[in-house]
């Protein structure tokens, strides 16, 4: 008889999934402060949208100038994001986070009491600078405060959900406040948020910085911000006066030269804001292309629909907010479902499918007219387009960071965040002005939506080709 036939059978012990550690009272307060700050910034991106027509009439801003109410905030928040993130690593994240909160609160107060377009846009630009300090340092404080694992996953999940809710609540609340208290109350609300969070933060947030003390890439930040500013100014001005003006030509040339200088600076920098070798990875490059397009094109749709619903269909700011409120709720649902879809079909297929869905439902908006029935078409189409938009956002982030070594994850996530900010920044100046500079807003809206849909669908095809090789994402 063989000896191994007498060996007793092995008993399998069931695997017990460890419970998620509970957060202490202090941890909950820290999470509240960090999430409230991120929620405030997300709110700022949307709370003013439905108030734009009323704001423009009050301050004497033309329709073509209204896009600067959005761009003045988005441009500095995107241009300085990477620099402020690196500054926080070097000099202290809590210190820069608190400075950003203080600046954001003061800038919101300036925008609240603005007396002309210049003072209002100055307040919006300073808000953007404050947001550029709050967003990266707040995320770094969250990831360094909560250890990797279930606690951090839970904290990031709460933070991500509140970011999505911030945009949704901003659209609805912006309409309510504009109709009841006037557009200035939307900026006043942000001041109140800052005044609530700022006094609590110093005693609760821990200070943190990286031990290797990275160098600051100041030339990179200066060239990329200057280049974006120049290009956006040129495109916005050309939409009103044409490309023949000396200032437009000079700004275009300056923008191209500054961005070329940025590439040269990053190639030689020991601590670059954007890693050029990282962009040679197909998944990183094409993933960011998809992210850039989904952000820029969706922000344009929201901008032109805000004007269309109020100026053509005659909806109030509150009613317009409700339309985008439906969009926001479905976006939150899509955000919760996207990880499961990615787990089943993969990030690459989800990204391509999401871009296709976004483009098709934006194309459906071409059926809008001047009848009241168009409200229902606008609500359904923009809401479904936004669901696919959320899928594209999450899947492009996964695509960009998948397969990247741990020591390079910081550079990859930095690219993801920068793509978001640049996408929000360039979309409205590139396309939004086409709807506001012509004599017929309806015709201009259709032109923008047509170009928008074509760009998104073409990008879906290009990303599909770019990531077609096995293992590309």
C-alpha cells in the first residue's frame, strides 16, 4: 500500500475578508475638511454657469465675453496646478493648502462685490490660483493621512463622490440663488464655504512634505501658463474680430513659441512638471488624448446649452439648473457603475465606447429647435452624453496609470490631473465663442454641437487605433 494514500485530506480554511478599519473622530474631521475644500472647488466650476446671462447683463459683458467668466478661473487653475503640487511637496502641503483656501475665500469676496467686468474677472482668476493650490495639496494630504488600503480607498471614494455631487449641486443651486438672491450670491456662497473650512484646518491637518525635496520647475510652469494664456486670448479675440489684428497674430506666435519652449524645458529639466518619456507610452499618450477631448468637448456643450436654454427657450436660471441637475444625478450613477464596467470589459474598451456614446448623444442635440419640446430632448441627450462622459473620465484615468511602475505613478497621475484642467480651459474658447459671436445664436449653437460631436467620434476612432495593440493599455 502506498504511503501517500494514508495522508489525510487537506482541509480548506475559508478566507475571511478583513473589515474596513473604522475612522477615528479626528480622521473624520480631517476627511470632512479635505472633502469640503474639494467640493467647494467643484461647486465653483458649475455654480456660475446658469447665471451667465444675468451676470453679463448686470456687468455689461457681451455674449462673446461671457466665456471669460469660465476661462478666467480655469486657466490659472490648470496652468499652476503642477507647480503648486510640487511646491507643496517641497515647502509643506498643509501650508500651501491653507494659503490656497485663504486666497480662494478673498477672491470669492472680490467676485461677489465686483463693480465691472475687470474686477469680476480678476476675482475669478484669483479663485483659479487658489484652486490650483487646494486641489493637488488636498489630494496629497488625503493620501498621506490615510494609509494605503481599505481606509484610503474609502476616503478616496467619498472624495470622488463629493466631487461629482459638487458639480451637480452647483448647477441646481446656481439657478435657485440666481433667481432668488441674484448672481452675486453664487460667489458669496463660495466665500462662506472658505470661511467655514479655513478656521478648522490648521489645528487638524498634519503637515507633510516629501523627504527628497524635489526642485521646482519654475521655467516649465511659466512657459506652459504663458503659452496657454496667449493662445486662448488669440482664439477668443479672433472669434470677435478675425485673425487679421496685430494683437491676435502676436498672441498666436507667442503662444506657439512659449509652448515649444515648454517642451524644450521639460526635456532638460531634472524634475519636470510633465515627463516627456512618460508620454511615449502608448497607453499614457492616447489615454490623455481621450481625456483631453472628453473634458474640453463636454464643457463646451454645457456652456452653449446654458445660453440656448435661457436665451432661445426662455427658461429661468432655476429651470436651467434643473435640466443640468438631471444630468448631474445620472453622472453620479455612471460614476458608480463605471468601475464595474471597466472590470468586465477593460479600460481601453470602456474608454472607446464611452467616447462613442458621448459623441452620439451630442449629435442627438442637433435636433434641438425653438419649441418647448426641445427642453425634453436637451435634458435627455445631455444627461446620457454626460453618463458616457463620466465613463470616459474614469476609464482614461485607469488607462493612463495602468502598467506604470509605482515610482512613476506620481508623474502619471499628474498628467491625468493636468489633462482635466487643460481640457476644461481650452474647450470653451475654441468652440464656445462660435455660438456667441454670430448674429443667430440658434445657428451658432448647432455649429458648435456638430463640430463637438465630430471631434469626439473621431477621437474615439483614433484612440481605438492608437491602443489597438495588445497590452497597449
